[in-house]
């Protein structure tokens, strides 16, 4: 073909414009779905949903030292609140300098906070914000202990989306890693952490970065 | 390389693994006769149907979510060129590089070049329909690059030298002992005494892939959604293999069909509810990852997005058929389809099987190239009932049947059927009439032959029965049966 070379970009866009010659009428998106949960006990619902997908739930700060007692090497994000580690006698590995995947593979557990949690679906969302660190931290270790303040729990997915910044890398976690690939039976534990433990703490616990 | 001989700017059909090499009835014959396959499919689809119903029933605003999902996708189709440009600008500003591909071959070439530029001779892959569609693994292999599938089901299929037979669970046609046998035979590090418990099989896959994840330089993914306003990509998964691929390697290449866009980040609130409940029947899948370009110090620092047409512009050009582009690949329509349940996925000859495949593949390739697929359906309507984005699959099937080259008698019959189907009242009435007329005849045939089919219909429909038996209308419709369950 003679003439100027058409870039793939120009070509694809031109094809799509040509495909729309019938000028479809504008669409009004009806949004009659629930944007906010009706009054329910969010904590109770969240716990129920977590347990249903085989996450282990602990209540209150006192649970942390007990949980950590069995851990030798613990990975944590740099800005973990210092008092979360009170009484922890094992090795703390902070993410500075950045832990390599191989380092992380040798950890017994990782301890983080979260950005927001969804009661309706039993989901915790991490967005690399405070007390969460890089995505890889919560991926390679086989056990993830996640501290959730009750005030971080919202009812529905739309409430969580509204609280999140799209530019931050996000990981939505609902129960431990699982597969349904064999006869559609759900089996927990493939590549992500095989144990997910959630520690619920009251909202008045101030997250103060401490080293 | 030459591109399809169409003048610039004309919607164009695509290539790759979307063409059925054999007519559907021929391809389905061996599957229908395979009792093991039928039993595996039956068990799996029954399980998932039950889970989906429970997950959907607990959502009081499900109908409103479907309405919103369907409307958002219709809006995207209407504004696709503009939204793609917006996506490109946002992703680029966030540090990603956006590439465009007219067809499968061009998309493959881009991925090969990017992989070479990253200095890698192997890639880890997240399960993705788009890369299956463009036959990326084959193209990588031809370029000397090994592609490692990391999704358990994709791994099973890859080790078994097979092709996927289901959108969500590509190895749905295997049961646990068959999977164990494949692992024992083809997975070098699988324990010799590997058992058939799903837990053991998953553990074997974990160990097999772990080192690969930790050392991989390049990952290739698809995307479930791409947000136009922000340039964000979303991958929905279960096992964590997706997170491994999206987080650990330095280079990430995502192959994304142009129809995957949603306008705004807030629109995800609809699809993150519709998709998991419709596909795996879960309130939420274990892991959803979202990333926007490059995050310094966190995850891949060399991020690419390949936007692929490969026939989608041709689908968009058909005002009736374009809503097939709304599909979010949940696979609910496969799991309820009586034809899929008997024939399995391979009979469709395309990476897109089942009802969605019957309407999407022929539109991607042009109906003439996939003429039998629009007939791979009983038009029972179960697919449309479950579709989370309300694609009227039977309507599109009938529409495509009219474009298929086939005898006049058939076309006439289909035209009538289409007219009847356009009105639910006419359709219900026609079914009732047909059933009443066929009732005694069907009972007689059933007593004599054990089937409710006729060998020969009177002219002009005899053209149809020359090559197949005509089913008599079922005593009750799927909808009636369903409502009674
Ligand atoms: S057509 Fe609808 S039901 Fe079928 S896979 Fe696509 S979204 Fe799901």
C-alpha cells in the first residue's frame, strides 16, 4: 500500500469510530443499588464473613502477643506502630533496606494493618498506606497477621471504593489463598499466604508510627 | 508484516484461537459420547450453579447491580474511542507504556519484543483469555521464549498438552485422578506417591511454581477491567499466582482487549460485586489486584499495556451484536447451558466456549468463518437469565443465524423464530402451542425410540433434518422447570 504508514493506534481508533456510525444514543446509568449498608452490626457481620472463608479472627490487642509468641522471624512494614510489637521476643525484620523475595520466603509471618475492610464480603483492602508497606510483604510469607481497627470496617463494596485512592496499588484480600480448579471444590492455600489471621482492635487505638 | 487487506478505518475481523476448525455438531460428537467427560462436566457445573444461586440470592439489590453493569458497559461501547484515549493518557502519565495492536499477530509481536528487550527467555503468566485468544504461548515458543502458566487449571492444561475448555476453570473436563496422573507424568518435581486429594495437588503446584515466581523477570497478564479515568488495571483471581506475577517481576506486560474499559474508578463498585458472585459463586474472590502505572519501589518498574482490537471493532459495528462486548467473562452462562453441559468446551473450537462463545467467536471472525456456532444453542434463555451484564444472548444468536450461509428453508424458519422471540408473549405462546401439538407425538417417539426427536420433518424443514434429528419441544421450558426448583 502506498501512502503514509498508519500507526496501529490510529488504525484501531479509526476502526472503532467507523463502527459507531450509527451513533448509539447516550446511556443513563441507573444507580439504584445500595451505596451504604443499612444499620447492621458491621463488626459482627465482618467476623461472620471472615470465618466463613476460613480466616481466623482474634479480638483485642491482647491477642497479638499470644499470636506472635509462636513466631521467630517476623516481617513488618517500616511504619508499624511500635506498641503492636510489645513483648515480641523474636526477630523483627523491617523493610529497610527492602527485603528480597528470598528474605521474605524465609519469614514465619508478616504483620500489617490495612486501609479499609468490607463487612459484606469479609474483605480487607491494603493500599500500601500506613502500616502496610509494599505489596510483596504480604504475599511471600506463608502467614499474614492483619490488624483491623473497627472504624476501618465499612458495610458494602461501594463504601470501600469511595475511601480508596486509585493511584495507590491495591490488594483486596478475602480469606486465605484458595483454588476451585479441581472439580470446583474450594481448597485453601495455593500461592498466597495459607494462613490469614485478623486481629480486631477498637477504634481508639491511635496508629502512631514508632520505631 | 502485512495487515488485513482492509482500508484504514474499516472495522476488521480478528485472528487467533477463535475459529472453530470443525462444524460444532461434528466437533461435539466425540465429547457427547465421552461418559467420563460428561460426568466431570455435570458434577462441576452443578456445584458451581448451586454456589452462584446462593451468592446471588443473598444480595437484595442484585437486579439494580445488573442494570447498572449493563448500562455502564453500553455507555463504554458508545464512547470507546474517547475512553481508550483517556485510558492511554492516564496510564502513560502514571508511568506505564501503552501499545496498540490491530490483531493477534501484532499483539504477540509486541509482547515478544518487550520480553526480549527485558533480556528474558521465559515469562510467568497469569490466566488470561486475551492471551489465549491471540495464541501468545505459541508465538513466544516460536521466538524461543518459554511461557509458564501459573494458574492451577492453566498449568494442568499446559502440562497435559491440552487446550482450555471453560473460561473460568480451563481444566473443568478433568477430574482429580486425571489431574494427578498428568502431574505425575509431566511435573518433574512432583512426589512419586502424589495422591489425588485437591489439597495435595494444590501443594504440588505451589512447590513447582514457587522458585519460578521468585526468579521471574517478566510477567504477562490480562486484565478484568481497565479504568479510563485513572489508567488503573484490575486482575481478579483466587490462588495468589496473579499477585506473584503482578508484584515480583521487574517487567509486567498486560494484554487487554479494548472492550475491557470502565469509565471511572467508582464503576468498579458494581463489577466487583457482579463478577465474583457470578463466576465462582463467592461473595468475593480471594485476591483482587489493582495497579496504576508504576509505583516507585513497589512492584514492577517497567509496566506495559497492550490494547488489542483483533476483531472487536467488527463486533462493535453491529448494533445488535455489540453488546457481546459487555461480557465480563464470568462463565455463568456456560454453567447453565444444556448444550455446553453435553458438548463441553472443546467442541466450540475457540477459546470462548458456551453461549458467550456462540455469539462472540462468530462476530470476532465474521459469521461466515464460524457459521455453525450460532446454532450451538437451544435458545432456552438460561444464559440471558444469569448474565450479570444482561446480554441478550438468544437474541444475538438468532440475529447471527440469519447471517450464516445456509439453506433458505432454515433461514425462513429462523426469521419466524426471531419474530416470535422478539416478544416474550409471542414466544411463550408459540412454545405452549408447539408443546401441546408435540406432546402426544413426543410421548409416542419416546416410547418407541427413547428420544424425543423426529428423524424427518416435512418440507421445507426437511433440509434441516437431512443432517440431524429435530428435537420436539420439551414438555416444559427451562424457565418453567427452573421456577419449580
Ligand atoms: S455472557 Fe454474561 S454470563 Fe456469559 S460469561 Fe459473559 S458476562 Fe458471564
